[in-house]
């Protein structure tokens, strides 16, 4: 019978058997999969584990801080690599979505490799690969899957960093990982979070990424999430987020003319993220969110709602 505690015991035993007294490195993203992986490893091998969290500056409001507060007090080695400037530098002047994804992926590998080289005697690299990832990458390798966007993970580390892989979630589905997360004491709010793409807000600021745009987007998205949570709509949709459009529109603020940026709200319902329907959020909720964003954020003058299905659109805009 499937029970979280039996799966946890089994995973812990298997990790101990595979790793012995050797050291393990884990790239922590703050998402469910890597967090659950971290907790399982911590339980199995404690301080033999080092978690590296790369802050790429493309995270949501206060997200880096939250990860720090959660993992720093734990009985493991935690490294917070603040690389925001490196990512912004790498993205400078690039507006093509695929080139942006490549620049973000490459910078991530560079930063992660730099951190890995600072550690001694690490033999293993842990990854939060879950069963659907295994299937997806097998399909991609066989040429069966049509790749629309290049997704990134820690694959492709430089030659001098050869690790053996530890993947304790390899046989699990997402809902199982979530149940294990709860059993391991992860807060519900973190376990039930919507998916967040590896390139983060880098693909939600359309075109060239600038610090100013990221800051506006973070604030708008925080309002959107706050309202969805307050009304129970967060759990009713599969994924919701805000997109920053680097175009200006005219408005009136008091007796002034404003000429500021536009954001789009996106909320979708989907089972498998391969196809998706736009979510029919209530008009009064959309109206309230729009008013809050425009009134509270100096720099945004207009809010639109994305009513594109997948296909033909994708869920993310880039
Ligand atoms: P699209 O935009 O292709 O997105 O309809 C489908 C799902 O995948 C997420 N997504 C990513 N996840 N790395 C990820 O880990 C990525 O590079 C990436 N790009 C998109 C997207 O948020 C949606 O849930």
C-alpha cells in the first residue's frame, strides 16, 4: 500500500546505501521537487549534504528570502549564491526568447559550477527529477517530442565536474511528491505552489530584461497572487502569473496624464500542461486586481487579461 512514510523510509534507506559516507551536492530551486529532495537527503545523510541556491534575480517578490529562511536553520550546509548581477549582465541587449533562455541556462551552469568547485570531495549530485521528467527526456532524446522551448536543468555541467547522480524522486508522480513533502513538514503553501519556469521572470518580462521591469512585475504579480489566495482562486487554477509588456499606454491619474507600462494577467486550467484553457476568473475579481495594480504601482498604467488557449498559444509568453 502506498503511504508517504513507507516511501520516505525506503528513499532514505536507498540514499544511505548509494551514498555511504560521501558528500552530496544539490541545486535547490525553491520548488517542490528540489525541496522534497533536499529534505529526504537531509534526513538520510544530514551534513554530508550541501544545498546551493542560485538567486538569479529573476525570482518573485521575497522568494529568495523565503528559501533562505526555510533552509538556513536546517541541519545541512546551505549556500546562497546571489548572482542577480551576473544574470542581468548576461541578458543585456538580448530580446529573443530562445537566446534569453540559453543565456539564463548558461549563466546558471556557470554560477553553479563556480559554487561546486569551492566544495571539496563531492562525489554525488542530487536532482529532483520526477517520473514525468524521466519520460519527457526519453521522448525528447528519441525525437518523438517536438521541442517548442528549451527547458533547462543542471544537465551539462563542465567536464571537470563529474558527479554520480542521486535521484530519489525518479519513480514518483507530482501528487506523490507533494504528499511526501507534507509528511516531511513542508508548509502546505509551498507544496501546493503552481509550477514556475526555470528561467523565471526572465521569460515573463517580454523582450530585453531590465531590473526596473522586473521590479514592477514582481509587485504586480504579488498583488495578483494575494487576491487569488484571498478568494480561493489560487487553488482552483493550475497556474497563474503576470507578464510584463514593455510598451507604454496612456491613462489618467488624478488630473495628470500618465504614460506607463502594461501588464497581462494569465491564469489557466490544465491537467497536463500540454493543453490548457484560460481560466474564467470572475469579472469583479479581475476588475479589483486591475484597480489595485494601477493604483498601487507607479509605472503601470494598464492591465489586460490573456484569453488565449494552449494551443495555439503556450502558457508562458516566451
Ligand atoms: P508552455 O509555455 O510551454 O509551458 O506552455 C508549459 C509549462 O512548462 C512551464 N515552463 C517551464 N518549466 N523550465 C521549466 O521548468 C522552463 O524552461 C519552462 N518553460 C515553461 C510553464 O510555466 C508551464 O507550466
